[in-house]
C-alpha cells in the first residue's frame, strides 16, 4: 500500500482563550495537527518541539512582544508565520517591517479569510525541480545508510549488545556493523565525512572492506590492509573516515581494537567510572602512510564498551563533559538497549545537527552466589 503523506502541523501562539480556540478549530478543519501556547516564550519552545509548517502569532502577548517572538522563531524555523493584531495602526506598522512574518491579519477576522490566506501561502511553496531532486537524493541516501546497519540483533553468551541510530535531516555518513565470530564479536563503528549520497556511498564501501578482512586473525595487518583499500577510494573524493574497529574475545572479556581518529569509545566500569579509549591515529584517508597501533581493554563482569558518534559530542562544550554525561546515562542501566537509549537522549532530535549513533557492548554481571 502507498504510504500516507505526513499531516501538516500548526502551532497557535495566542493568549486570548476564545480566539485561541477558534484558531485551533479553523486549522484542524483544514487538516492540520494543531498545538498551542498562551505566551511567547512557551510558544517558541512548542515550535522547537513540534516543527510546524504554520504558526499563527499574536502581536500582543503577555510576556514577550510578538515581533520579538517572530525574530526568535526565524532563527531556527522556516514555517509560515501569520501574525494577528487587534489594532489597525499596528497592522500598518507590521506590513512595513522586515520581521520575518509571511502575512498579517487583523482581528476580528472571518474563518474564511484566514483559510484563504493560509491556502495562498501554501500554494506559493511549490517545490522546484532542484528541491525535488535534492529531496530524492537524500531519500536514496537514507535508504543506503539504513541498509548498512545490522538487520538483526547479535547474541553472544555472557554479553548484552545493542545499537541505536538516528539520521540527521541532511544524512551523514554514520554507520555501525557487527557480526558473530567463533571467539565472540566483531564491531565496526564509522563516520564518513560529508553529507548526502556521497557520504552514504563511502560508508557502504567502508563496511564492505571491513567485512572482507574479518577472517584475518592479525588485527593490525587486517586493519592496515583495509585502510589502504579504503584510502584509495577516498583519495578521489578528497574525503576521510573515522573508524573504530574492535574484536571481542568473549571468554576473556578482552576487546582488541584500532581507533582511527574516532576517539569517542569509553570503557564504563561496573563500579561507575569511565575511561575514554585514546585514538590511535588520524582518520583513514587524512594522511598518506598513516599507521594505527592495536590496543586492548578488558571488560570485567558488569563493565561496558560504549561507542558514540560526534552527534552526541556536539551537544557538549568539551570531551570531558561528554564523558561525564555518557557515564551518568549508561551506568546502572539494566540493559545495553536502555543504556543506548539514554545516551541517544543526550542529543535530542530537534537540536542535533548530525547523525547520532550509539553502540553498547555490556558484559553481564556474574550471578550472585546462592
């Protein structure tokens, strides 16, 4: 069956309850999903949350002048804004100001007039051929990116493994991949520089190459061979990839890994401390002739390996704050999935500018003695 189009959303910012109720009913009748706020600042927050297509904004609000609210909204929202005023002299003033509003209407207004104004606004927004092409490419890039993710959970005795991924609107190059081995688990976590289809195709190349080296026992040699192949592909696109590749020996809890410019993997202990695993070299493709040493960390019962993307780091002012926040989110969680979800929540979708990806490998605690 064809997918249903997403409903249009509207936010009404109006302090008069009667007018607010009327606006909500008019917009709902036009097919909008409508939410509302009674003042300017709560209205700004509601617009951040709802990401509407249309905003009706009263000029006279109890906390902040409607013109200032309009300017605040234009810093992050491209929704149509229709401003409402009860005074004719204000209407004259508004139409002469460049405050970011798309239309103005005076109170009292007729429902039919408001509907006509709104319909006219949306008729203007006919997508151009270029817009359609960009949207189509981003849709295909999203499909490529989603196809790179593991299609099923991986199960390793004595461990709990989970991953979460949320693409940005512009689609970046994040992906993670895992698969079982006789010894335990292989994990790859990568971020290709760039956006759109280019980044998604680079990520697909990286995943294929890293999988092709899975049978090689020597991690150093396997990664060196893979990085040479990847760098050759990256050279023509003037791009690079940050990579964290790890192999878990389930019996011992030892994680052998190579970190190429990623630097956002943490060892979170059962006791409640976090140690960031140092990066072993630059991103793959950044400098010719680079080498990346193998390192290792041991997971004791109750410990976790946490790997996050820079979409999480971007929320914080420093790597130290990032580390503390991830520790607070992950420690004490009952499962790898709940820990992943808690870390993902550190970078809300409405503010995140980049893909957000998290993987948690948790060694299960030893059962308490009977």
